[in-house]
């Protein structure tokens, strides 16, 4: 058996290439959209991709199953569980609980594991030449390392009211099936630490059934369904705005993108005309470089592992946008964007000085300056972190406006008072500063060091109290 775990750090998303070396055929489970990765693995190992499978209709990334099927001619094996509202709307081989797929000598048994979503399935792998016992379980967003899939995304991200409690109860039942599996089976999940598909995912890429029974919080509620449901639904992180679009695009027919696009380098005139037309200019540089000098009206979304997630919060799927990025970084950023379907890139520039526009600088303040301002009555302090982060410990008097919803809550920000913003370590505050400046807020200061420095220097925090939660 040939096995390779492909991990996208930007979305904390795992996909799998599993092949039968004797037959020279392979299956890919939950492929990302830049499919050249899988094609190269197949080429290097003299294998043909004949099967493509998904564990469920994904919300956090745009699946590359259809792109991979188009290029390779492989068949797609997708869930037909969950009822009529949870069916893929394009041609595929439908899977039900108990179905078996053979890829050469490899046997994949389908297990319906609803909870995260109604149609979710897992794949139990047996390497038949080596053993009659199963060896691996590909769980998708069912069981993670140290956590389980959240059932509230359909309600919070896709607006499907009343689904989260039903999903939580389904998850409780699905875990009973998992509990009956042999302890030695390896568990390979669809996500790792940093994913918004759970609240406590471990950083280790894989686990075993036995280890999860000991370590995973979900198995501490074996005889307490109500307690399980309450804990599962509590304090889940805010689902990114783009999740609703992913649910739609992963279910219906859509345009395919089988190669990584090459981006156009824009002239200064093109960028200026774009800015006049209201087209967003995303500055992907480090927050420190942005603070030292940025093009007025641009938005700072750093090109790090969180780039795609924040782009999905602030750029919609109909609007074109422009990037500021280096030549060496633009391909990586393009891949990150295509993984969530943001394909409307007009082009990019590399130098903020090339437009001949006077640059602005961010007003970054020290902890001493922050303390002085925070003590004044006519100062509004805004914590841009998520609600659960805020509740776990914030600075006294700070209001909570989650950064992802800041554009919808600008009316909650004072244009008369001095405004001071902060987050955990400065990345979200850099986004927030650029949004506020773009929208005419000229009295903003950024305590960029944020809670990391505040707590590190043993300053007091308020726990639990919620001031001005705006979602």
C-alpha cells in the first residue's frame, strides 16, 4: 500500500492519496482545488488516480474533486446519505452506509457518521494483502485529534435554522459506532489545529481509536447526552463568512479551474483607476511593513497561513480585487485564494511606492500609551477578537466587536472619541485599522502588541463580562 498525507497549513486541511502499488491505482480523499499536487504524486509513483472520494459537503474549502476527475477521468464516490436536502447535484457514484469500494487490493468500507453534517461519511480501510483487519479510518470532520466536528456550522454559516441541536444528537450516536471500533485503528482526520471546524483540534496529524477514547473530551460524556450537546455547542469559534458559499459551490455544478492561474502585473494607472472605481486593494505585506507606509484605502490582510480565511471574511465572490504582493509570493497567494474559490483577481503590484501616491502610516502605540488612553473617559477601546476569546480574558472597559463583522458594525465605532483597537497579537488589529481608515475613521490608534503583551506583563484582565458584543 502507498499512503501520503497532504496537508494545507493555510486552512489546516488534510487530504489523502492512498494507492495499491500492485495494481498501480489510487484513491484521493477530500482533494484541495490546486490538484497538481496529486498529479505529481501519481506521476512520481507510477500510479493512476481512478477513485476520488469526499467525506462530506465541505464548508471550509472548495473541493478539487471535480477538477481532479476532469483531468484524470477518475470516478467520484460521494455520499448519498442525509436525505434529499443533502445530495450532490452533479454526476457521481452514490455511497450509502455499508458500501464497499475496492481500489486494487485496498478495501474501503463506508460508515455513515452524521453529526457535523447529515451526509457525513467515514472510510474504513483494510489493506487486504497484509491483513483481514482494518488499519485506517478517514474521518473527515467527524473525529479529529482531541476534538470532534462542530454541528452548528449549517445554522450559523449557512442559515439553516434548527440544525445544530439535531446535529449534536446525531454526533452523539455516531460516536457510539466509533467507540466500538478496535483501538489499534489509525485515525486520519480532515483537519488539524487552526481549523474553524472545531474548537480544540490537536496539532498532531493523526491518532488512533484507542487514544481518542482516552484523550478526546467527547468520550467523557458516554452516559450524558444532554451534557455532551451543551458542551459541544458552547464557545465554538465564529464560522468564517465564506463558509456559506463553500457549502453551495461544493454541492452544485460550477466552473472548473484545473490549473493554477498566472496573475497579471498591473500598471500604476490600472491600480489608480481601480481604486477610483471602488475596487479593493489588498496589501498582503507584513503588518509592520504596512504600518510603516500604506496606500490610502488599501486593506492589510497578511499573506500568511490565515490569508485565505480573512480574505473569505472581507471579499465577496462577485467583486474583483487587486493585490500588493511580491513576485515570489504571488503563486502561493493564488493557490490559497483558489482553495476557497476567490478567483476574481484583477492582478497585482509589488511596490507601494510605484503609484506616486503619498503613503499613510499606522498610529501604533505602546502599552504605556495604551494604559494612559484607556483610563480616559472619552476613549473607546475595542477588542477585535472572537467572543470566546474576549470572555476568557479582556482589558477592563473594552467593547467586543469581532474583526470579521467590523464592516457591518461601523456604526458602533465612535467618530467623535479617540478609538483604540487591539486583538491578541496584532494581525487582526492591522486588518481592523486598515478597515477603519478606509471608512473615514481618522481618530484610531492601534495597540498592536495586544493581549500577548498585556498578559505577558501580568496586567489584570476581566473574565466573562461581555460589553458591546456585535456580531
